[in-house]
C-alpha cells in the first residue's frame, strides 16, 4: 500500500506557483521522497527526489520538513502543460525496490 | 534524463491470442525492470519485478503463467500476455533502474485492447 497521502485534486492559475503537499508520517530514515507526474495516456515522468535536504532542479523544488513527515513539491511558474497527476512516493534507496503508486494529486492549470 | 522505450505503443489482438510488449533502456543498462498495469482513472499497479537473467518476481494476485516476463539482457525486458481476454485490456507500463543512481525511469506505455 502507498505510504503517502495527497489531496485528490488542486487547481492553479497559469504563471503562478503550484504547491503540492504530501504527507508521509511513517517514513523511515532510509526512505527517499520521490515525485513523478503522469500526463494523460503517457508513462510517469521523474521530477525530483530527496532524503532530508531541500532539492531544486530545472523542473521543480522539493521542500521536506525537518521531521521528514511531509513535503511540498513546488512548480514555480505553472503552465498549461503542467496539468497532470502528481505522485509522491517514498522508497528505500535499494536496488530492485519498486515505486509503489498511490492515487496522487490531479493538478489542473488553467489560463 | 535516461530514455526507456516501449513497443508497440498500441496493439489490438483477438481474444485467445498472445501479445508481446518490449521494454528497452536506450542509453543505460538496467539492473532491474518493473512492469505495471493501469486501468482508466486508476493508479499504476505493480505487476512484477524482473532482473536480468533470473526469473521475475510477481506481485500477489498476478498470474505468472498468464503474464510471462523475460529479461534477457541488461537493456531489454518483454511482457507476453498469453491467451488474452477482454479484461486484460489495459495500459501496460515498464520502468527501468540503472546500475548507477537511484532514479527509476518509465517507458511511454503500451495500450492493449483485446477484442
């Protein structure tokens, strides 16, 4: 079973920041937080992952709370193409360990 | 990012026949490949985990004789749906884990329709 809780849906205006929350209160010390997104009828796309420090790449920023029980994915300037289902997943950094998907958050970006 | 390719992207087959879906890691060698299926408006469900040269590990409830997985090389895994039925119609997605790094990359998915 998925070990994360996400709101089922969120809306965001184009050009504004999209902040997607994720609760993972039972996360273990050796589990990373991964974010993927799935645009309709495509395979999931990797966005970002982190252990305990905040991370940033060209797509997004990941903010992890100090107790690691929750995190927020930030898309700084959302576009219509960011409309997708966003999945927050916790996973042990061990070869052969699969990503287990929950229901995710459907983000709708509108103009 | 790394590229994982699936083929075919869409396939229609007759009930009772078998269909093979290929998953290739194009620019890296994969220690492990994973197969998922996804029904409309649902999340991805893990079917099996495969390692090169060894038998796949199937999730509970997934019939290993129906969904044959072969991981013949470090860049290729195949899923064969045997004796397909209409209820096997679904979106099948593979993913691959490189030797180096801890990021898993997904293919584009394959739509299977059984008529």
